[in-house]
């Protein structure tokens, strides 16, 4: 298939349609409004439904309703908007409703700004809403990967009956790159949800979908069912990329846009004869604890780089378990670090420890 | 010859209602079930229960159902209807759910003319949480959060949802009723039927507000509660049909 030049946000939209998504509900917020705009134009061409909602609160509940009927459904938003969706996401996780969310993360906290950031890592991976739940969180680093992970997000949502999240950022959303789109999914081949979906109780008992039981012993059973599912996901769905780690003395840990920048840093360091590699979680939940732990056996120093105050850093340290030092470099507030500044910081850190 | 005059509607599950004695939820549930039976749409109808005393509504109706987050039933119903326009969707909501936390969702669903139906129970109080002030609480009315009576200067005025909604162009049927007498029960059933027909015929959004009693939280016996409703709620919330684009059945 030929490659086409496309913007990150629009690439995610087209990938969703090719994955069989025909329902999109969304509310404008910078820097992701091109995605709902794209869907508003594109979905009617494939007999799909686009609806601009009155708020992110309404959006997530429309997703809840559409997902109840067993259809593939999606929304996209940016940080403050995703915060507003948290109650509904918690409901959907408990009610075991598949849906795909896209958070094009911007600078925060509060109103923040509209520049790229990674400050929503904790919200995305540690829960975000109330109660015990997890989202499968995929963090693309290129536009092509955003396409591939969007398709995967729908498949995993259906497979595990759970909401999934594409954790992108303003840089990836606004960037144009050549991508190869997958073929259109034949809608008749999508997973069959007739055993639980609300499709009308014709010739069968009613299907009830709730995130509720007043009996604590029954609710505990529901909780345990979720835990079992999350353990299953942790076993099967951990994804990560290692770049030049085979002989590395120093390994940079980074996700999303920063990981992409860190690749340039690896190349710069290698030219100078420094053995630097990159470890990039693709699923930030489930986090690749084991592969990172394994890497710690042969690496002298880890260098975590993020566009936040050190959120993934906690998971990196958890994986490494104090065996090896973990240094940290960050920019915040929507400032994107350059390869040069990361490299300089890395050299300084390395020199200090030599 | 024996003739069966009264039976459990097929659209009710048969599960015993959990409502307090004298509460009007049960009457309205039954009327909705009768209407769905008469329209023959039970197997194609989805119920969206609210947060409040009627959180268990999904158990009482014999059809596919869910519970929406507080106030969000119209958004959930919108998602369902947009995904499955061939099905019928109704929300059942109380005054806290619809007229306080869910005001944005009901206004926009109505204004978009979503082809869904909403049955709105207005009993002027929060029932399930134990009798706090609702947006529809009357002035001077004592609740657990207005122990000195609702004061307009401090607590604002009773919320008139039908009067707000009647300006929304997407609304196809809009009425306010009560169920304190057999005649009122009949009128309410007709209104509920029209609110469903607005959806079945694809005309637009339908809503019926039913003024109801809450003897437990009003601190009255059921008979006094009905009398109180007649004397105090009707002057504040006049009954009537505000919008009817459905027309009369031939």
C-alpha cells in the first residue's frame, strides 16, 4: 500500500474508521480539534455518526450508551477534557464497556497551555477516576505508530471489554508524516457482542449493563472479575521497544514524543563512542516492568526523560528496584526538550558518576 | 364468560418494587410498562435508569437496561439511539438527576431533538440521599438542607423544567401531569404514550414531567402527601400539555 502524508490527529481518525469505528462523539479542545473535524467530514462518507456534544461530560456518557449496544465507538480530547471524562471512564471500566479514548496531552495542571506535555501519565496509568480500575494505555511515538496503535486499541477494547486510551501529545497530534494505512475492516468480521450488548430483549432474557451493586459481596465479586482481567492483560499485552540496548552502558527511558527525541540522542552519543540505548514502553499500562528489570542486569545507568515532573520515573524505579541508579531530566509546561539539551544533561550525569 | 381485565404488564419484570408506601414511582413504572406493551415495542426498547430512588428501575422493567451516571441519562440515551436508531430508548429521571446535575444533558438532548423519551419524576426533594433540597423544592419548604425553609434569596427559586424546555425546537411532546386521582392516572398514561409516539414516529424528543409525592421525606402519610401536592405543587407547577407535535391517534 502506498504511503500518504498525514497529520497525527487525522491519521488517528482515519485509522479508527478503517478499524471499523462508525461512531464518534467529541467536544472541541486544542490541540486535537482536527480529529473531530476530520471525523465530522469523513464519518458521513462511510454511513457513520459524528456528533459534537455539549461537553466532555456528555461525550463520555454518549460513549457509554453507544458502547452498550456493542458498536465500536471513540472520542478524542485533550488534558482538561479528559479530566472531565473521568467519572464516565470509571463507570465504563466497571461496566466492562469497550471504547477508545484519545488524549492529546497538553501542558498542565489546570488550564495550562496548548503545547505538548506528558503530565497526564499518572492519570492515564494509575486510574484517574474513582475506584479500582485500569485502562490499557498505548503511547505512540510516530504518526505511523499512532495509526497502528489506534487499530490495536479497538481490538484490545473488544477483546477485554474495557476502555482503552491512546496517550498522545500535542506534538504527535500536529506533526505530519508519511504513513501506510491498514485495509478497511469488514464490519461483519468485528467481534460478536450479542451475548451481553443491549440490542433489545427479543426471545431472550434482558441484558443488564451496570457498574453497580448495592450488595458489597456481589460488588467485590465484580471487582475481582476486573482484577482477573487486568492480570490477564498484564500477562499478554505488555509492549515495548528497545533501541541499541544490546551493548548499552546507559539506557534512556522515555515514552511517546520524548522517546522519539531520545533516539536522536542515542545516535549522537554513539557517534561520540558512548554506549547509549533507549527503552521505550509502548504500553504504559501494562508497564513493561520485567523487560526493564532484565535490562538493569547489564546497564550501569538509567536516564529517564519526560515532559513532566517525573511520573513514569516511579514505574522505572519500581522496575529497576534500586539495583541501578536512575537519573532524571525533564521539561514541563509544554516545553519540548531538544536532543542537544538531553545529550548535554546525559553527559553531565555520566561524567558525575565516572 | 370471564374476561381478564387487569394483569401484570409484560414490560414489567415482576420484581417487587422497593419504593416506600405512597410513593408514586410504582404507578408511573406501571403506566410506562402498559404503554410499551400497547405499542408492542418491549423487545426493541432500552431503559436508562438514573441515580436516585429509581436507580433500580432497570430491574423492574422487563427489557435491556442500564444505569447512567447522575444526570447523564439523556447523554447515555443519545449514544444508544445514535448507534441503534432502530431501537427505542427511554430515560427515567428524578428532579435532582434531571433538573440539577443533569440540566445540560437534558437541555441539549431535547434541543437536538434526540428521538428518545424521558419520564421525569418531580417530587420536589432528593429522595434516596435522605430529603435534601432539590432544584424543584418549593419556597418555604423545609428539607434536611433547608431546615429553615427554602429561601429564594439564598437558595434560588423552584426550577421549571417544562417551561424551559418548551422553547427547545427539537421537542415533539412535552407535558406536566400528576397521578393523584384515577383520572390523572389515565391522563398521565396518555401523555406517556404520546411521549413514546414522538419517538416511534421519528418526530423528536418527548418528555413527561409527573408531579409525585415523597411521603417519607416530606414527613407525611400518603393521603396527606397527595393533598399537599394538590394544594402546593400545582400552583407552582401548573399541569398541561406544552408541546404536542404528535397529534391524535385515529
